[in-house]
């Protein structure tokens, strides 16, 4: 029986290994992590991450050919294939701080593999890493001086949160990069055989190591660029009376462009896009390509602009002051169908509103109060460095209430803003909400989930990203 061990039981390691175990009953899969609470949760009824369809898959395989353990060294030692799916955050200090990937976690995993291995192994980069990381990892592994052979493969993961199980079951492609040597090709074949249990052969792409590593950064940069493009258009739509939904639909009908990933929003979030683009920017700079670096940097700048623009619009609409006003925040996760808040635009929007002294009442169906308070009191880029967690700031705690109901959040509020596109926000009783709010009552829809005209008929003043502005909003001072 082939034995797989995955280091890192996070959003990628957990679901990916669950699907491998589910589709390959002849393979034993053990997911290991240094975090005791995380492994305990994977072994419990309440999994550590919320992902539609994940519970069923885990329950079907756990204890049969899928195991979760903190005994990292034992399972690495016994494995034929070791996936490394640890976090690769943005560096917060030192050379390349704020841009470069911090490979501390990766390097320590590689050193541990070198130390504990007693037999040859295939080591698979599952984490998103800078191009050429495999070269450094190879050096760490091959200098173990024990004569053990390691083959490094790059097998980046393209799943999106909220749809991870579907993405893993029906991937657009699986990408495997390896050395162009006979041993490298043999390793590629061994990993291909795993995926071939359920992925059609023509969808398993094989490349050299550097192409596979770079393709992952490139794919995320392209996806994020589409969102920044449509968000840039949303600002122009508001200035001209065009409707961004109509523009995006018309543009996306061009088969060369396609309809996906053209939803204007308050800004993209999530653990990947910003981190991976910053990483790409850093690599370009290090390779003497400042123009290319500048080009990709602009994708992040527009994203920051979009979040600032949203906050400025809220403040200017509400008579230029939100001091001590109650604002209801509907949605805190970075997208629907996940409880993940990493780099969610809600953090920047809430911090902006708190900076203007608003009182916030926040509701998200999947995010806990602890998580929200932690996010709002943490420094930028610290979220992915568990050891650097900042203590909560008492000011933030006082101005923020977290509630478990949209009606409670909006009661007596001056304005409500929608920051995550949860389906339930489309069908709320907005008449009831309006009746219980201060007047004039404002809706700021950062995800274009509500029907603006229906809400206007109820009496709300409505701002929707990239849509023609209400007379009220037009009369307010221009926003930056
Ligand atoms: P995560 O933070 O959820 O999980 C990483 C896990 O690795 C943590 O549980 C941590 O405790 C563990 N870990 C760190 N160092 C370890 C060590 N030395 N030994 C054992 N365990 C260790 O991160 P994630 O979201 O799963 O992302 C992992 C990687 O995959 C990142 O490089 C990310 O860029 C990439 N990625 C993420 C997504 C996504 O949607 N989240 C998608 C594609 C790729
Ligand atoms: C992304 C990539 O899609 C995935 O392939 C990669 O493996 C990891 O990074 P993820 O971050 O989980 O996945 O979610 P995604 O669906 O890409 O959304 C990212 C952000 O962009 C979210 O905040 C989402 O709301 C936003 N978004 C997405 C938009 O604002 N508009 C869109 O049209 C699409």
C-alpha cells in the first residue's frame, strides 16, 4: 500500500488529502500538523474549517485510510510521498518585509524530513511558493548525508475556498512539475498515478519545476487582475451612470474574455491573492524587472483603492460623520460559504469605520466573535504568523459588538453594509429591517446582492458598487 503523509492540516492539506483518501482506497493518507487543537478538531465532530461537502467525505474515510495526527516525524518517516502544505505567509520583517514569502515553516518542514527519513521519498510542494523554491529545498534534503534519495515535485493547488470539494473532485487541471531526469520523470509518474484514480489523464499537466511553481503565482495574479479591472470600471460606472453589472455582462460575452470572475465588489480578499501577487512583485524586483513588478503592484493598489472608496462613500453619504453612529456589518468572511477571514475586505472596511469612530454591530453566519475581535486588533500580515498574534485592543472591543442575527445587527442602526455575498442576505425581510433602523436609513451593498430598486421603494438610500447613484449620493461630495 502506498503511504502518503501531508504536513499541514489547513484549508489545503485537510480537504486535498480527504479527497485523495476518498478516491484512492488503496492508499493510506495521514495528515500531520504541529497544531494540537487543529488535529484534535479534525478528529472530532466539529472540523476546524467550514467547507460544504467536507464533513461527509472526512466521515466516510476517517479511521479507514485517512488519519490525522500530531506525530509528525513518525508518519513522515513511514511515507513514500510527503506533501508539504504549510503556510507560506508574507514576511513581516527583515529583507523583503511586506512582499517576500516567509519560508520559515517550509524550511523547518524540509529539515525535519531530511532528519527523520530512513528511506527514499517523493517530496511534493503543495504550498504556494516562490519560483525556484524547489532548488533550495532540494539542497536541504540532499545534504542529509545519509545517502537517501529525494525527488522534489511541484504540485500547486488551485482549489478555491467554499467550493474546495467540487474543485478537488472536478479540477480544471492538475499540474505536476518535476526534474527532467529519469528519476524526476518517474516521480512525476508516481504522483500522476495517484490523481489518475479520478482525474482524466488529459487534465493532468506535467511541466518542469519552475513552470509549475510560477504557474500558480501567475494564475492567482491573472484572477485577481480581472477583479481589479472590473472594480476599476465600477468607479467609472458610478461617475458616468453606467451599470457595472451590465458592462461586465457585455464584456464577458466575448468568448475571448469569458463571464467568470467579473463581479465587482468591495475588493478581493482571502489568504492567497494579495500574498501571492506581493510575492510575484518581489520576485520581479529581484530579477531586475521593475516595470513588470509595477504592473502587478497596481492590481493590489486598485484593490486598496476600492476598499477605501467604499468607506469614504459611506462616510460622505452619512453627512460626513459616522461618529458614534451604529453601523451594521452583514458578512465578515472573505467570501460566502467559508468561515475564513484571512485578508477579508471586511477588516479594512471595519477598521476604516472604526477610525471614524463608528459603533459596529457585526453578523456573519460562520465567523465567531473571537475571530472578529482578533482580526480587528491584529497588524497587517500578522494573521498568518500564529506566534505573532497581537493582544486585543480595548478600544476596538468596546466599539464592536458581534451578534448572531442580521435583524439584531441592524436594529437602531443608521446604516447597514453588506461585505460578504451570503445567500441569506438576499432574502432578509428588508421592510422589517427598515422599520427598526434610524432614518434616513442607508444600505451600502459591497457585493451587489440586494435589489437596489426594491430597497429604494421601501425607503432606503442605497449605494451599490458600480451602479448608478441615488440623487442623494450624487449630491454628496466626491469621494477619493
Ligand atoms: P493554513 O494556515 O490553513 O494551514 C497550514 C498548516 O500548516 C497550519 O495548520 C500549521 O499549523 C501547519 N504547519 C506549519 N508549519 C508546520 C510544520 N513545520 N510541521 C507541521 N505543520 C506545520 O494554510 P492553507 O490555507 O492550508 O495554505 C497552505 C498553503 O497552500 C499556502 O502556501 C497557501 O498559499 C497555499 N494555498 C492555499 C489555498 C487556500 O485557498 N487557502 C489555495 C491554494 C494554495
Ligand atoms: C483563490 C483562487 O481562486 C484559487 O484558484 C486559489 O487556489 C486560491 O485563491 P479563494 O481565495 O479561495 O481562491 O477564493 P476566490 O473565489 O478566488 O475569491 C477570492 C476573492 O475575490 C474573494 O474575496 C471573492 O469575494 C473575490 N471575488 C471573486 C470578487 O470580488 N469578484 C469575483 O468576480 C470573484
